[in-house]
């Protein structure tokens, strides 16, 4: 140290010491200096735990035109806004109606190339190895992807199409390992806007679709035999299904569960009529309403809580359930699961391990088309008893939840929900169907649509340009 600095320091020290002696004060010892923290020693934020892993190479099958470079294996699958916009283009490839048969996942899809739209069946092994596509022929008009079901090694597909007479469905079969379908059973007079459903039970498959009735759309059923796929079939009308849309069919031991939304016109004279018009007038002498899960009545009179008036005068949209036998004949009466004044904007259904039906849906309490409040859960027992609960989670955002049942005996029922911070989160339902196990998010779930579940594996699709990538994820639910 330079001499001048040293001398100055000593003079300052002596001056301070003399001052302290004059006032009789004692200096306190200085605390140990806190070492400075440099950028290199900043605390490291641990990475979010990974709950899912992609099987195989990550992408088992790509269908459609990929307008940008394919994603490298292991890369972050989170899609940007441009990807989302392209996936919603009119000519983008679409898939839906996931199903599990043997060691394969299956899904129906539509692919447009050079102004021609073809229906196809996508098949992906459960282990995520490369899949394949089976063409199902050209389709016309604005229709939904094919419905898929099957049994005994044979897949059944119902392809939506349009002809000069209006909407129709073409039903055919695809044998294991085959590269093309066989047979064609035609169903005409189909109201595509109201939807259709397809499921295979213990004694055969059942097809449900909406047709024009005397008082709006009505549901019809047809038992489908793989060895009798020819000609045209009219189907049987289901009573009590007027003004029906969005049917969902779930196979159960001894028959089927059928769920749909019943939309009724707004009318001041029937503002409190609820869904009674959708149920036979003598329904009360056949069944009684079951108690609500929290002690309140869950029957048709348990409407939404009192609140602000709707911005637009619309009629109720009630979620209905009907039990069918193995031949598709009613085994009871239609029952309202939601409140009589509900406005259901979408729902999903799956079979619980004890053969009860699990349902989840969202309601619109303020304006048509806008979800509000947490998703609802319901359980419908074989005796017709209805129990309800809500999914309480502050992280959940708008969006329709979906249920995917593992077809193996005792398999879990997976639930997929949108969260505000992590994108899609997955979990499993409690055995009662009225609660959830821990929900987990993962980067591999971002931008993915869940199609089916089997053996603790999830069959997912993800838009990439105008193409669709299909793959298999294995997810663990431990937080």
C-alpha cells in the first residue's frame, strides 16, 4: 500500500479513537462481511419433472402434407400460433374417434389433397412402433372423420358422406392386417350436424345417428353385423330423443349407455319446463330421482343455481342418458343428468370399472358458447341412480374435458383437462367417478389431443402444418 494512503488511514483511526474516548463510548465489533454473490453462483431453478415419455421414435405415423421441417426426436413439441392456425385450415388433416383393438390403437381421419378428401383409418401399435394407414374412399361435403369400433380382430368404420339425397353413413369392415375395407352398408337421411356414435358390445356393434323427425332431430339405432354389410338399412327410432345432438355410445356388460344433449327452444310459457318434454309423461311411475352426491336431488328439477339472466334468450341444453339392451332397445327411460335449466356446451363419457357410466361436461351460465365454472362430474349407476360432483382446481382453464377408458378389465379411466399454465393435464378418475387423482402436466402433452388409452399408454395426435402426427405416450401420475 502507498505510504500516503497508509498514513492517512492511521490518522483517521487515531482521530476516531480519541473521539470515542472523550464521550466514553465503546465501539461495537463489526459483523462478518457477507460475501457477494456473483452471476455464476446464482441459484439454479430445478427443471419441471417429466411425467410422460414418447414410445418408439416419438412419431409413429404422419398423415397429410407437412409444410415445415419435421420435429427432431426428443424436441419440445410445444406448437406456436402459426402451427395452431394451420391445423385449423379447411384442408388440414383431422383425426378423431380413437379406439383400441388387440395390440393396436386405431383412429378415423380425413385427409384433403388437391381438392379431393379421402377418409382413412390410422393404425398405430401400442408400443409406438411405426403405424400404417388404410384408405376408406373419397368423401364429399363438410363431414366429420369416420367413427371406429370393432371386436374379434375386425375393425368397423362408419364413414360420413353426402349424396344427392343428403347425409349418409357408409359402414364397412377392416380385417386385421388388411390394406383395404370390405363390405358396405349404406344409411341415408343422416343429419350430420347432429352427430353419430358407434360402439361394439358383447353381442355385436351398435350404430346411433341423428335423423330428421317430426319435431327436429331424433336418434335412430341399428345393430351392425360384420358379415352382413350390404344394402341399405333404415334403423329404429328411439322414443324420447327429440331435439337430440352429439350422441355418445358406450358399451357395457349386457348392453350400452347412450348419452346426448337435448336442446329445446326458448319459450316464456315453458321457461321452467326444463327437459320434461324429452321424457315420457308417465316417467314418474317407472323411476324416482336418485339423491345428489352432496345430498341435493340430482333429478330433472335440480337446475343451475340462481344467477344473472342470460345475455341471449336460449332454451335449455340438458345432458340426457338412456340405458339400451344388447340389441339397442331402450332398457329404461331417458334421464336428465344435468339440471333442467342447464346449458351444456360439451361433454364426454366413459365406462367405469363397475359398469356405471361416468360423465363430465361444462355448462354455459352467461352467454351461449362460453364455458363458465368448473367441469361437472356425474356417475349413473345401473339402477339409474345419478350422483354429481365438481372438479375443483383453480388452475383449470376454459375447454372441454375428455374421458378415455382403458378397455382392459379394471382399467383406469383417464381424464384430460386444460390448465392455464401447463396446457393439457392428465389424471385418472377415482373408482366412484366423482373425483380425480393428481393431475400432471408435461411438455409432451402440450398441443396434443388424446384419442384413446390402453395399458397405461395414451394415443395422441398433434397437428403439424396441414398434417397430423400420431404417437404413443407413457405417463406416470406421481407428482
